[in-house]
């Protein structure tokens, strides 16, 4: 059995060298509970041997330990292959330096029950710097200094004495050019904390945001952020104000950098799903330098994909990782933000995955401008936000979202293969059209006769009842289909023309020198079984008319004939209408009001699948 162990490996590793996948024996393993009481932050101290030397400073985190399997433990005397590891130098309680082996991935080759004894006669490494205690503050993440990338020569007597060339601590002033023979000392991302700043990390940039402007009561400024990854973990770094001008041109996605002297603070989980309790902020002392000798190509963005079918059960405003095929892509839309008045651009994309479920994805800004949906690309999203509208669930990109098109990951290849073979023609469940009511079911297809027969909307439901129908616009009432609204972005109320060049808003209690046009159309929509009067607000009405409210208003003011032609051009157009029917009180009288909350062009492939399924259900009943 002794031949299983890689003798001498621990001696090399504990003096800062590298050894590919050493095989060791676990002599003891002890759980070190987290002071916060959170099990996922527990650590495991491991006493290991390579048959020649022993090391008592081997550690692994709870998630790494859990790789052995649920309800299992690493047995004493087990044979372990260490697949991945890093080492770091810490200051122990006596103020001396100690090197710690952090195990990142492992494989148990043989359980301890089958061994039953210690292999060989290993002795502790003679490195006195590795004999400090491992308790209390000495093992807090972030107390480490750093480990060299280059492999120093072993000492003449073969023990674990540290190389004299390795400095005890590295400050940003010590950083040399990033070449293959540089003496950079690096620190794993997983061990960073706000309590110590004597560290340098070497990490790959997996994503980079655009520069964003911000303004509030405290002032204004700009910022951008980028995500970093190494073998031990990932972390987000953000630059503010003048640091943006300094570092934005330097940082490039997929390049590797040495980074030191950033400020660490607790991560804001509302905007980031990275598995790190902390995030970094660039300061005036921060040093960022490109590493030219190690591309770290194997490191990729870490995802925890959620199947699209499960998004329906996720609370709004949560951030998730999701992957799907772009089944349909809308045109780019431009409009003004209600609160700031800034011009915004967005694009809607329908994502589908192997769960035969579709969700609406909203892209913003440059992501919306640059996205090309031709060829049905696969989109992988990290930290997309879940939203809810009209009872349906949607997702959207936010400032911290990482979006990759056709990423080189196995999930992408599997999804693309599925879509090309069967996914393009499946009958889908669109969770963006869900009612959100009891049963959590898909918005049902109905004809207008069924709507009347089933008295949809007349039941006691404060949210109303939803249905979707393939309908034809029979008539659009041009009277009062356009109104002058308050120009404030947060208000769409009708204004009163005071005939003195100003317009008064009763809600805002302000007078303005201008106004904005809004559409509010009433249309009679019919199908083979009947018809229904349906109201449409500005955004959906604009889809039907084919122009914006401002453009329609300009025609109304300057060319009534062309305005009438524009309105009448909507007649006999066909769309898929998602409608909400609800009883409302008006002048002490109850009446049914139907609103088209969403209007979409007809996807005949999906609609035909719906009809075929109905035919199959009917034929199975006979």
C-alpha cells in the first residue's frame, strides 16, 4: 500500500512548490465550527501524510468536504488524491509565519476501513514556521500573507525549510513585471476578508460592466464593476469616480491580473449572486497589473442554473442564473425613464429550455443594442433579476448581470442540440403569461364564446382573471384614443390646457409649459365565435398602431387625415391578446372591463401546436 503515496510531495508543497495531484493518507480530520454558527462556513482541519512527512496545517471548507457525499465522512487512514490546492502563509499567534495547505478538490481512493493503519513512518516537516497553532484568530480568513507561484529548490537536507528568496510579506511596491520568472506572491480569493489588506490575488476577469452614472442627494459620479475568479472562488470588484477613468481602459474580460490593496466590505446580495461574502472596491492605493504568463484558461464563470420552469416559483426581485435558447427576439425599443428622464433602450427575448418552458427576458442598454437573435443563440445569464407583471414572471438584466452568448460550456452544447432536434417545435408553457392565482397555471387559451359562457372576470377575484385569444381588430375608436398627459416621468395623468401656454396636472399640482401624448385605445376584437371590446394602454396600443404616441400626436396636431388613416390601418390586423377581465365600479354601477395587458404577433408554429393538441384531446374523448 505504501506505493500509493507520493513521498516527498508534502515537503515540496509546504515550501511553496507545486506537485500535481499528490496522493496522501488522512491520519485525522477535525471539524472547526464557524463562529457565526453557519454550517456552510465551517472548516475541517486535516492531518495528512505522504508516507515520508506529515502536515497538520491542511484545511478544507465545508462545501469542499461535502463532495464526499451526503451523510458521509472522511474516515481515518483513508487514501486521498488532492486534485486542486493552494497554499498560503499566515501569521500565527506567536507572530511567526506558517504555511497552510488549502484543499480545493479531492478524491477518496480507498476508505480508511480498508487500510486500518498508518502507512510508513512519516515525520513532521522540520520547518519550524509550520509548527504554529491552528486556532482562534490565527486561522481567520484574510490573515494569510501569500504564496509564490514559482517553485523554489528544496533545501539540501530535503526538509520543508522555506526558501530564503521568498519574502515574508509583499506590499504593492514589491510588484515586478508579470513575466514567467516574476516573484509575485498570491493569495486565494476564498481567504480574503476586510480585516487584513496584506494580500495580492491573481485572478481572471470573467465579466465587466459598462460605465454607469449615478446621482443622489450626496452628489453624483460614475462606477463600473468586474468579476474575478481563481481556483478557490470568485469576487466582484467595483471602481468609483476618478478610479473609473484610471482602470476602465485597462481591465479586459478573460485577461488575468495581479490585484492588491483594494478595500473589502460585505457583499450586497441584492445585486450579486457570486458565492462570496465580500466584494472589493478600488482605492487610490490599488495596484492592478496584467499577468502575461498564466492565462488561467480553465477557469470559467461559475453558474448555478435554474430551470426556466422553476422561475414561476421564485419570489420577485431575486437574482438567479439561467440559460436558454433565444426562441424569439423583439425589435429594439427606445423610451425615456419615468424618474430620471434618461433615454433607455430595451429588447425582449423569449428564452426556452429543456423543460419546454418559455420566459420573457428583457435586455437593457448596450446589451439590448448589440444583441443579435438570428440563429437562435444560447444565452447564459448570471444574476438576472426575477420580475412579475400581470401575474406572470419575467427576468431582466441589471447592472451586475453577466450575459454570455453561446458560451463554451457543456450546458450550452446540450441545450443547442436539444433545440435543433426537438425544442424548436415543442408546445411550450409560457410562464410570463401566468395568472399567479390558485393552482399557478398557464394563462388558458380561450375563444370569446368561452369567455362569455364561463363568465370570465365576473367572479370575486381582486386581480381579475386572465386568458389569451387569437383575435382580429374589427374596429378602433378614434375618439379620445389620444390624450395630453403630464410630462413628469412618474405621472401619466391627463393635464388641463389653461390656454396661456401652460398645462396643469391635478395630481402633481404643477403647471408645465409642455405635455406628452399618451395612447388609450378602445378596440373591438373578434374571433370565429364572437367579439369583445378591449382597452389598450400606451405601450400595447403602440404595437398595434405601429408608431409611438408622440408620432401619433404629431399627426393628430398637423394632419388629421393621415392620423385617421393611421388609426384605420389597424383594422383586420391579427394578434395574440393576453387579456385581463375584471368587474369594476363606475358611477355606482358594476361593469366588466377587459384590458389587453400584452399584445404579441402570432407565432403560427406555436399556435398550430396548440390547435393540434386540442384536436388530439378531442379525438381521445371519442
